[in-house]
C-alpha cells in the first residue's frame, strides 16, 4: 500500500513551503492565482486527499450535515432526505444519515456522534417517545450547531421546525368522509404525545363537531403505523355495539391493514365502509383499490428544512431566529372512500 501523500510531499516537489501549499489549497487570497493553480494541479497528479476532519477543526466547518430519521426504509423519510440533499448539494454540503429505529437511546447516541463528527447542522425527526433527550438537544444548541426538526418535533426554545398542518390534514380527511355519507367515523391514532398524531386527532374530532356529529372515544384506537395494527383495530371496532362505517387512519400502513381485514370479512369498500389514510405512500395509488390519503409533501419538507438551515448558518451573528414553517396538506381522493364516483 502506497504512503499517504501530504502537503509536505507537494511542497518538496514544487520547492515551496508547506504553509504556501496549505494556503493555496484553502484558497487563501494572499496566494497568487498562478501558484494556487500549480499547487492544485500537482496535488491532483499526486492523488493528494485533504484531511477533512483536520480542515473542519481548523475552519470550524466540515460541510457535513447530520440527518436523523426513525428509519430510511420509508418513502416519506427517503423523500425528505432527497429534498435535503437536492437543496444542500449545490452549496457544497454532504449528508450523513442516522436512524433511530424509534429508540430514544439510539437517538441520543446519534446526536452525540454527529456533534463529535463536527457536523455544521442537524436536521431530524424525533422518535415516537423522546423522554430524556432534551439534554442532548440543548447540548447541540450550546455547541452553536443549528438544529431543525421536521415532521415530528419537540417544543424546545431556539429550535426551528418544518411540519405539515396535521390538524388541517385530519380535518379535511374526516370532512371528506362525512361528505361521502359516512356517519360513524373511527380514527386510528398514533402516539398522541407526538404533536403530529395529536393534531391529526384534533382535526378529526373538530370536523365531527363542526358537522353536527357526536364524538365518541370508543371510536378512537391507538395503533402503530403497521399493517398488522390496522387489522387489529378493525377487529376491535367491529365488535362495538354500533360499529363504524368509516376509518380515518393517521397512517397509510394501518389504513392498508384495515382494508385487508375488511375485505377478509366481505365488507364492501367503499359501498359499506370507507377508509382514508395519511402520508400518501406510493402504494396507495397503485393498488387495485387505491387508498384516499393526505399528502405530506415530503420532498418540499426536506427542501424547506435545508433552506431554514442555510438561513441560520449564513447568519454572522450568534442570535438565531427560531422559525416555524407549516406546509399545507393536500387530500388525494381515491377508490377507498369515493362513493360518489362509484
């Protein structure tokens, strides 16, 4: 294995000082353009690679951004990451991706690992439950590293966020089901300790009340974002004295499970039972029985999160303005709830 080329090797070959090589590689204005070009050309021919960590320690910037998500095997989070990369890449930033797998301990470790890696900022969506990680969040802020939440957020002073209007999303989905003639609408809710699920629930509840319908807690089932959870929820709901005739699910995966269980019970969708989900996952529109869903605009969410970071990192002062960006949801009406078109 050949030895690693250093600035001293380049300096020796060009018969100049290592300091001159270093300044040329780092675009120091004191270096003549002809010298800079010669140093860069020589460095490339010698296959020289800059020590990015050392450069980061010296300049205070690594041009790396940490992105923390619950999981990357999700179209939503994959699309958010794509948006972040598309927005930051032209500015010279690279993205380091971490997963929490909904584990608060791993989330905590990710935060400290990214800080140790000298990232210039952290963009993240928090875990389902983040009970003891406020200390880690504050540690990020104390290091003067911009922290931006997207989708799932926590109420921490000084932290910006980019979210969707989940209340409105829950409201318009439920209002649509009411307009389709549904009179007993159930809700599959996620963990309401998270704002996204709490607000989707509140939107659902308000739509019922605004349209003269009674809210009944028995029709609200807390479920995970999984197909199996959707099946289990339907089993519970159909055992009620007055079963529902529709479901608004806070998750497309739970909505899919609900539909599968309803079909197994020979319940006609949407004639007898309507279903709407949330997230607009790709499978919702490609199924034979396409699923009505609320679009969260993940690509735009990722791009907007990156823009908020760029606004903060470009500020020369130490005062960071906390910014709350709320994107508008869009309901995509499909076969699973469209009685008027069947």
